């Protein structure tokens, strides 16, 4: 098969980890006789520096014309400490999600047998964990009306959801649950928030269409606690944008390193794949960042965007083998030999 893939490396360690995912994807393509054409495009602080905005139209055109988007990370410290900056790299990410219609962010959390001891949580708690968050990505407080009043002394961010936004996300959740453990947890704060009551009411009304799925409704504060106590009791979790942002960072700890967790953002047409970690500015250019989350995002791309399960499995096997053999970056080296970002990428590609 032939694919065009938009390549949005972004900021910080983005370009370094993306380079490894490209190397690994090319190795897979060679092995299975596919042809990938990479279409690099600007985003994030790198795009602000070059053309004055974080998600330029030219980048959007390239994404629209591609079969999938592979994304690194965005964010630069020069904007973090300047709340008055007129344009921020993160705006590019939000604009991209909205314009590409990526309303569902799929964030799996699973454990690696060889890393069970690396998690700060006890082995018996995390063993067998295999859950997926479906985070709503283009609505809620991230996109509601925001502003200042009273001469800047009062600030507000509105959280708004329509029934249709909840339905389309929940539908993906039910469908995903049907392919897995048939359990769905709706995470909300329905004891306080009106938007959460709309979520709950909407999901309840959909239950009859999926009689095989066992649905639970849990408050977000309780999930934050249960997630680290009994992560292996969950299967598919659906939630709104901000709750999902927070809980998926928390969930990444279960696997042992944030540098391992991939994600996919899907919607009506386009699909985007990215590591869940950020741009890790302190590590930029040092060849120390863990490329595995991006490499595993490429595996998700083969599986979800192109329907190529075997290709994805080959990548996952190579990553598992690297972890078992200690071919890891410093975040996982634990006093042992730490390999560079590039060396891990080379090893994975060679083993494919
Ligand atoms: C994420 C990130 C983004 C978000 C930031 C960079 C805007 O934290 O993808 O989880 O909050 O969605
Ligand atoms: Mn986040």
C-alpha cells in the first residue's frame, strides 16, 4: 500500500522522537512492501518563529491531504512564563484538533511485563492493567467562552457540551468496549456540574443499544483515586476534555514511564497519532528522550488508520524486546546502561 503521512515534529524533543518513529515506520514499510511519503509541516513554537502562527493554513492543507498525521510535541518554555503572550504554541494544538474534527482522543494505558517493577505502584495493583481512556477533545472548558471582566479582576472559562458531542464520543466508547472487555465507565461530576448531568443522561439513554456492555457511572474525584488503587478493574473510560487531560497523565504512571504511552485522536475523517508526553524542553537536543511513546503511536497508526494489525504488532514486539533486553533511554535505565534516543530508534528499526 501507499501512504502519505503528514509529519508534524513540533517543538522540544518532538523532532528527535519523530525521527525515530519515521525510522521504525520506514523499516516496517520495507518489510511489508509499503511505500510511505512523509510530508513535513510546521507547528507549535517552531511555526510561530517561522511564520507567526502555531498552526498555519499550509500545515492544515497538508494534514487534510494526508492519510494520517504523525505528531511530536509542542510547547516552549519562553511562552509558559509569559501569560500575556499574544500567540501560544498550545493554541496551535487546539486549533488543529478543532479544524481536523478530532473529537475523540484514544489513550490506552497498559503495562509491560518487563517493567512491572518500574512503576511507583505495587506490582499486584497494576498487573494485568489494560484500559483505554476516550477523552472528548474538541469541546468543554477548553473551547468555551473565556475572558476577563471587572477590569481584569475576574476571569472565566465556560464549560459547554451539546448532547450530540456527548453522543458521538460515547458511541465510540460503546463500540470500543464491544471489541474489548465490554465494560464502560462514564467519568463525570454529575453531583455538581450541569454538563456532567447531560453526559450521564445521554450515556444512560444509549445503554439499551449496547445490552452486552456493562456501564458504570463514577465521579471524577473517585476515579482519580481508584485509578491508582485498582487500575485493572477498568476497561474503557469515557470523559470530558479537562477530566480526561488530567486523568490520562495520572494513568500514564501505571506503565512505569510517561515516555511509553501513545495516543490517537480520531473524528469524522482525519486521524492523528502522538505520544501523550509534552515537549520536555530540558531534554531538547540531548539525545536522551524516550522515543517509544512516539514509536508506539506509529504502531497505532498502522493499526487504526491503515487497518494493518500485523505491521503494528511487529512494532510492539520490537519495543517489548528492547524493554526486556534493556535497550532503553535514561528514564528507564535505573542505574543500568542508558541508550540515546537515536540508538534506541536504530535498534528498533534494525530488529524490524
Ligand atoms: C495534552 C496536552 C495539551 C492538552 C496541552 C499541551 C494543550 O496536555 O495533549 O494532553 O491539555 O490537551
Ligand atoms: Mn495533557
